[in-house]
């Protein structure tokens, strides 16, 4: 079994620094180039709507294949086997919902944000305010996952384990420094490059990620003579669970002997997670705004088809990455570096490099895959930040505070300041969430998106009777129920510590105020969001058949989508 060395040599660290510096230099160069092409609000929010289907497909893939996919899912599979792969399945199936129900209609109906569609036939201010709050909340949860992954990655690359120091930094300090660096870079990308810069960073990242994941996958399979069965058997033997590692029940749906209640809770938690993953994608703000970067609905469909192919291929690769890490790195080495398993993929890269070329090539592979993972984090946080800043500037500042009278230059200026604020909040919160698995954090963001955004989007597009009160009640009902249930769940308090003494909840082990048993709230919060939207609608007499008919024409043809939505 191959494990990470306790101390990297100066040469190995130099390789890491060179690759990271090169990566950051290239992405900053793209940002500078994009800043010269960002002149209007349309350029900033949607890249001038000039991207092709292939380009946008790779950008969607780059946006979607986040740290949760590369770091979190690989870690979940490495630690929990079959159950970890459930994330990959859920994330991929979710794209069918986005393709069939949302992509084309949203592209035709809106301009910059999802609120353009939801508020079209309603009172602008309350609906856009609610949409901005929801967008910001979902994005912050998603940002936490990316930046927590960045912190773990930096500590790994510098070879700092608990009790060690490097350049005066402990492992804890290194993780915080990584989070701060990512936060600063994401603000720079968005503030200067806008959607054009963000999109090209995502395209570059998607190519790097697919190439890196494919390379490590082929090397792992070569070690086992391309016998996937042999790989999985060794992974099971190296795990703590034996053959059960390849079967359901290691992480979700666990049957507890003599405790029927806990067994039922565990199975319901699995259903809740599945609902959140499958329905959440179509409500994620940073995914929805990508449909506005293409010139027409046909291109939007093409981009989603490309995204499904890219993402599907990648998730098949994560299966090999996860089982490869379990077999070649081992459970103890993974959890010793990061208790949540977020560093399993880079550790695997070092292991296969050591196997084929010794410690030097192990260091090269570690640095390369870590750079790919870092690019993954940077592109995703940039996409999330521009979704948040666009919503705050376009929906809240312009439409709510300024009544739609702000100029394009003013809107872009506010969006840049909003990006700084979002970055600051994400940095502070990420410092306190370092011990949570990044794939799990993303699942919470999916649950919020599925509860607060998706029901309102679908009802806006398909229900003639839907109105302002229903939209506002649906967004806030889904948002409050999902966030509230998470706050009172074992995620935040009450789970105690693991064998290494790490807190399994957000709060210390001594704090316990949880009463909601499920770790993912989707099973309850999604129906609550839908029910609130329906009840809110039926308790209001407001209705506008003419604007609903107009919205249907726009959704099917795209006519009028380029024009700003007017308040009424």
C-alpha cells in the first residue's frame, strides 16, 4: 500500500509551485483579455450571448464538475465504496430534468437571471428580492464546498500534516491561506473578466480535468492489467468493510440491528439525497445563467447535450479514481490527510506516479492533479460568484432599488462590488466548515435549489394561475424549510467526533441542538416549497392571462427575450 511521504523534498515543492504559478498566470491572462471585451451589461452577465453549443457545453461541464465531483466524490467512493458512487449517478441523471424541462424554455424566456422568467408576469420587486435571496443562499452553500476543498488541497500540496509546519504555517493555517487565496482570485476573475472570462476559465478547466482524470484512470487500470474486477476486489480488501464495500449500506440506508427507527431514518436520508441531487440541478443559479450565454434555444439544447456527454464520461472515471484510491492509498492514509476524504484523488495521483516512476514522478503527478483540482475550484467559484453578483446587481439593485432605471455601466459596477462582498462572506464561512466532505456540502446546495427555485420556475412556465404571492411564498417557503432543517440536523450539531477527534458536525461535539434526523432536508423541504407556492397562489386573486400567453410565446419562440423585462 502506498502512502504520502511525511515531508516533501524541496524539489517536489518547487514543481508544485511552478505548476500552480503557471495555472494562475494563464487564468489571470484570460481574465485580462476578457476584461477588454466586457463593455456592457450584456457582456458582463452573459458574455454577449456569443458562445457556441460546444463552447458552452464545455463551460457547463467545467462549471458542474466541481471540487465536489473531483475531490468529494472520489473521496466518498474511496471511503464508502458503492454508496459514494450514488453521488455520480444522481448528478448525471439530474441533467435529464434540466434538458427536458428547463434549458430551452428558460433561454427563450429570460435575459440574464432566473428572476427574469419568474417575475415576468408578476410584481417585480417582491419576486426579484426573493429570487436574489435564494440565489445568494444556494451560491454560498456551493461556494463553501469549493473553498473547503481548496484548503485541504493546499495543506496536502505543501506536505503539511497535523503537528507539522512549513514556512511557519501549520496545517490549519495552510488550509485557511488556501481558502483566502481562492476567495481573492474568484473576485478578480468575476470583477474584471465578467462572464466571458469566467466561461473561458471554465472551458480550460474542463479540458484539463478530463485530461487529468483520464490519465490517472488509465494508469490505475494499467496497474491491474485493465481488469476492473481485480481493482475492485483489492479496493474491498484494503477497506475496513471487506466485500460489503462493494454493496449498498456503508454510508446510506444503513441497517442498524435492534434499532428500527434509526434504520428507517437512514433509508429516508438516502431517498432525500436522491431527490435533492436529481431535482436540484435545474434550480442551480450558476447553471441556469449558462443558458443565457448562447444566441438561441437550439444552441442551448446543443450545449446541454455536450455537457451530458462530458459529465457522463467524467463520472465513469470517478468510479476508477475512487476505487483506485481505496486500493492503492488506503483508508488510513486518506483519512490521516483529510478526515472527509477530500484529498483522495491527488493522493492517488502520487501513488500511481510512484508506482511507474518513483518518488519524483509521484511528486509530478501529485502537483499536476492538484493543479487540475485547483483549476476546478477556481472555475466553479467564479461561476457561482458571477451568478450571485449578477442577481444582486440586476435583480435587486436595478429592478428593486432603482426601479429598472439603472444604466448598464452602473449595474456592472454594482455587480463588481457585490462579487467582493460574496467573496468575503464565503471566505469567513468556509473557515468554519473545513471538516465537512465537499460532496456533502454540495448536496445541501442542491436541496435548497430544488426546494426554493425549481418549483417556482416550473410553475411560472406552466401554470396560468400562478402569481406573485405564490412565487414569493414558494421561494421563501422552500428556502426557510431547507436551511432551517439543515440547521437543526446532525450536519450542524450532535454527531460527535471521529476516531481522529475531528468534529463530524459544524459545531463542536459538546454542542447538540439537533432534532431533525435527516442529514439532507430534500424529502421534506421540496414538498414544502411546492406546497407554499400552490397555497400562496390560491389565496391571491391576482392573475394575468395576457402576460402568461406572452410568456408562453417567448418560451417557445424566444421572441422578445433580448428586451429587458418591464415592471408592472
